């Protein structure tokens, strides 16, 4: 079974904990340490010198300080080193504007944050389809 | 006197004869109506004599006009004026006739008048200018027409008082400015509402979602460890939080309907309704419900919004069911009879009437209108879940599509919702 490296970009400690609880125990995922916003993500990617160690999937929250989901998508797209990494957005409330904006910025999928374990499992299955 | 010679007397006679001839000519001119008034150069300026002529009735007509009417001689002298003009300039008629018309023009508009007066001899001209009235000025429109009399020319001038018109224009400008201010206030208020909606969408849902997810988490992990009453409390927390989530999303959808983004496309209602009914597949088979979909038209509209309307109606039809009979929902359409459209000549129908009919619990017909109000609920929450927003959303969407939605029902026998929609949007 292929194990994909996944990194969560999330500033909310509760959400970050829930994500780790529900997705961290999956055998098809290697969850990298969570970063708090887009700026931290870009710094982490820069520090990953080995190209082969970059994440397969970036899961972005939308509302974050310093660099939010939309801005992070933009930054990823502008850098050829990261442009091919699959990025998805999950937000408390995914309205049509957010979905359209993020898709235009290259997000593979935009969805609302789940409210139970089953929701997390299904969301992650959907996300991995794009890797 | 006695020393006057015969020659002198003859010359005197000749002179008197000439003056008599002149007087007779004048009389003749007066009789034939060629002359309105005589201006005679006297020692203390011009003296004027007005006449009653054969066109007296015409003169009366001029007198009754609401406009000022004057006649100007070649030198710009007022040889005739109706009383309206004299009251316009606030002077007795006797002070008006025989004066230079330019005496009544505000100094700042003198060049305008000179120009008009110059052109007026060749063509009919109009111009707006200020006329003096005592210490004030009156805004007027002058209309100059060349008059060809028997052996001389004159200019007739119609003077229209623009005071009322100017006042109306001023009022209009004022009202427009007020309207603009109101409009801006409305735009601001709309913007605030949008801001509120966006705050509600995220900031209210964030903690709510946490309540839901941690309650679910608790339930999944420790439900069996909890005493019976605590399990019940936990269930209540989860169902209340779920309800609030539905409410918030519905309110957001409702408020978002005002914000435009009106994407209009051709929508096949048959495909749309089949799609929705598919979503209710499980529910329908569980309750052994029957949903009949008759042929539905293609209409122009916003697909997402129309989907919302039919989703809400079908959802209601499947929700408010009688416990004693299997649910039966019929969705059908008929064109609206063109003959009933205000007696217009028969033509192809521009509207269709779509009905969603069920055999559920129905409602008392006195609520047929209020049922579309925001948060209006006819049934206790304990028996039927809902936010009370669904039909309000449906009505708002149909309104936006220039359609009509009405409800009718007999309690215990079912409800019928009729939507009249134009095939083409605008």
C-alpha cells in the first residue's frame, strides 16, 4: 500500500487535534507535523531540501492568520517546486464563493469541516483521490 | 400777423394740408388695423397712444394668455404689451409701453437679448434670460417672431415665466440628491448585512461545529459508560446543535438571495425534480412513498435557486405525512391559459403553472399566506423538524423569478403548492 505524506495547515488547536485523532491512525497516511498558517507551510517546504520528501497532499484551512487558505494556494501555484503538489481546502463553511475562488487558484477540492469520525474518514478518502 | 404776406399764408395752408393728409393716413392705418399704438416724440420723451382696433377680440385673447406678449419696433421700443407682461415686470402697463424692452432685461443678460434681437429679424428664435422685476429678477423664456406689417416690420415676443418650472427643476434636483443619499444608505446597509452574513457564516458556525463534533466524539467514545439520563442529555445537545446548524445555513441562504449573482440559464424542471427525488430515494422506500412526476417544462431561471424551491416543497411533502396512509406526491404542470391573462388576444402561453400536491396532514387554509413568512411554523417541533425558513426561501426565489407561489389545503387531506412561472425570464 502506498503511504502518502500529508500536511495539515491549521491554526485552530482543536481542529488540529481532531484531524490528528481521526486521520493520524490511518495506515495509508504519514501525517507530517501540523503548521499554523501559510507562512509556516512555505517555510517548512523551503526547509525540505530533499525534493522526494515533500508532502503529497496539503490540507488547508481557509481562515488563518498571516496567510490564509486562498493566499497559500496562490503562493504554492507561483512556485514551480510546489505547483504540482495536490492542495485541498477544508473550511467551517464552504460557500459557493469560497469553492469557486479556491478552485480557480488550483485547489483540487473544497469542502466543509466534518462533524464526526465518519465525516473525517470520508473526507480523507476523497482527498486521497487527488494524490 | 397783419403783415403776413399772401405767400406766407399759402405756405401755411400747404403745411396744414400735409398734416391733415398725414392724419388721414394714420386714421386709415388705424381703421385697417395696421397700427396698434402711436408713439409720439414729445418734449418730455415718448408719449404713447393705444387704440382699440378691429381686432379687439384677438387682443382680448392675447390679454387672457398666461404668457407675456409684446410687440417691439425696429428700435426695440415696446409698442404693445399685454397686462400679463406688465405684471411680470411689476410695472403698470402705462410704464411699459413706449419703453425700450432692453430696460427690462437684467444687465447680465443684455448680450443674450441683443443677440436674440439681432437674429429675430431673420428667423424665429428662443432664449432663456432674466427679466427685471423691481429689485429682483424673473427667469423667462423669450420667443421672438418677426412680424411683417404693411410697410414696416416688428417683432412679437412671447415671454414665458419660468419661475414655476425652475422651482420644479430645483425641487427635482433636491429630491434626486435625497434619493442618491438614501440609495447610498441602502447600499451601505446592504453591505452591512452581507458583512453580518459572512460573520454569521464563519464565526457563529465555528463554535457550533465544535459543540457538535465534541458531543459526537463523546457519544462515540463513551456513550456506553454514561448513565441513562446523561445519554439523553448528550442526545439533546447533539440534536439542538444540529438544528442550530440547519438554521444558520438556512438563514445564510435566505440572506444571500438578496445579494444578486443572478445566473440565468435554461433549466429542465423534469431533470431537476428527478434529481431531487433521487436524493430522497432512501426516505421514499423506507416510507413506501409514491412520487409521481408528470412532464415538466424547461424554464429560464437560476438553476441552484429553482432546485432549492423544489427541494423545499418536495421535502415538505415527504415530511408532513399522515401516519395512516402511505405518502403520495404528485408533481405536474399545465400552461396558464392565455385567455385568462387580462383579456389579451389568444397567444402562446407565457407562463406555466406547476403543482406539488401531497396527501399529508395539510394545514388550515387560514395559514395559506402566513405559511410563507420567515420562521412561520404550523407544527410543533416535537413532531416535525425544520427551521421554518424553507417556504420563505421558496417564495423569495419565486418572487425573484417574477413568479407566484400559493398554497391551499384541507387539514388531514393534503396540501397543494402552485407555482406560476414565466417560461422566459424578463
